[in-house]
């Protein structure tokens, strides 16, 4: 039996790097709203760690409707052999331990430390080199950040200032309406809290999508495409549950060659040190080309859930979990 947990605040917990992490109220509300999302990822006989008994009743209704064979629990069940959170961190491990899970089946401090390092946006620099791409700039001082933004402006491009660790686009800031002083202040704040800041040119996206991989046995294997929508700042708004063929039709391009190259890059950089799902955010630019590396997510994603939902929904639907939406584990009609 495997115990699952929806902890969407985990990227914030990784940034904090502490065991007793207290997430912001909005993250808590989202965690409660989507606490049954792992039902689509769990195997028959698995359990999901939830916050209240009402979720246990809803899990039974999901079983009756879709035949999932899962159960929701508020503490560790007997016979447990493994745990699968949305994402791993010191705080995620503590959540399981507080629920009664034995530390013997949970990751070690050394594994979690390596995972935190790999989960940073700094990993995109290594992946860029492996793919033969020009990597984003890693600025260690505000002056370096200002210079990187100015260099992009000379090429006619705005920039994105990125925190090494953040959640769902919320640590990403467009420089489109910033002057040099504002860039300097923003960069200084991020460097003060996370030691570095990442500067990347605006790729002028037309569409957002992701390639999903499973890292196992030292290799990365492609599993599915993910089509999602974002706002103007790049913050996630929802995933479309549909087939890979339909996703490629909507994108108007075939990403097959980049998917293969990314599998090789992940195998070289990530898979020797990590086992689990990896989602690589990509974009179709306004010129119709693909830029294959915007973000790397070493955790479950809504795209992973959307792919798992495909057998249950024959028409395209929208997976859009939100704080306060108590049925966030179910998709909406498009």
C-alpha cells in the first residue's frame, strides 16, 4: 500500500528549507480543495492522506463513480510500504511522520538535500548546456541582474526575473514595466532570501505545454504531453484533459524531436540522482518555433493528473483546482 499526499505548497517549502514549514493561507486552502487529486494517480488499494473526514466520504463517492479502488485516511494505515507526496521536502516528510508513518520508509536527509538542489531553477542551466541551448543568466548580485536585463533589452526583448524556488509561476516577474532601479530592488530581495536570481529573456510565447517524463533506473522515459493555460505573468490557470494527438493539433507543431532530446538531457543530468515524475514546461513562440525549457518540475504536476484522467473523460475537459472549490479533484466542462 502506498500513501499519497497533495501538498501543492511544496515548492515554497523547498525554498524555506525547513521541516516545520507553515504555508500561506491561500496555499492551505488550495491543499484542502484539491486533497483528493492524488486519487487519479493512486493504484487500487492505495490511500490518500487528507485533512478531514468529509474527504473520506467523497473518496467513496469517487470509487463508486469511477471504480478507482482508493481510500482516504487521516492517519497512517497499517501495511504501508511507501509514500508519494505531490513533491518531496523536509516539510513533506514531516507531514507523513506526524501522521504516524515510520521514518524507515521515508527519504533520508541526504536524499532530500539532493532533491532540493535539483528542484531549483538552477537545474535549467545544466539542462540547457546538455541540450545545446543558451542558458539563462544566474546573477549573484543585483548589478549582474540589471546588466542581464539590459542585455536582453538591447536585443529587443523583455526579461523574466525568476526566484530559484517558487510555486506555479508566482516567483516569476516580468520586467516589461520595470526600470533599472525596480529591477535592482527586486533582484536584491530575491538574492537576499535565496542567494541568487535567474534572468531569462521573454520567449514571446504563443502556447504553453509540457512534456512529462518518469525517471526510473537512471533513465528518463517520456510518458505524455500536457497542455495548460497561464495568465500574462506565467502563473498556472488550468490543464486541458485530452489526448497527445489533440494537444499537438492545438499547438500546431510536433515537439517529437525536442521530447527525445529532453529525455537524453534528463537522463544525463537528473535521472542518476532522482526517481519520480518530471515535468518540463515548454512554449510555442509567436514565430511558431518551440523553446523546449522554461521550467523543470521534479514532482507531480496537474499535467500528470490530467494524463491519468484521460481514460475517464472522453471529451476535453479542464482541470482547474482553486482555493475554495471543494470539488477541485474533478474537472470542469470546457
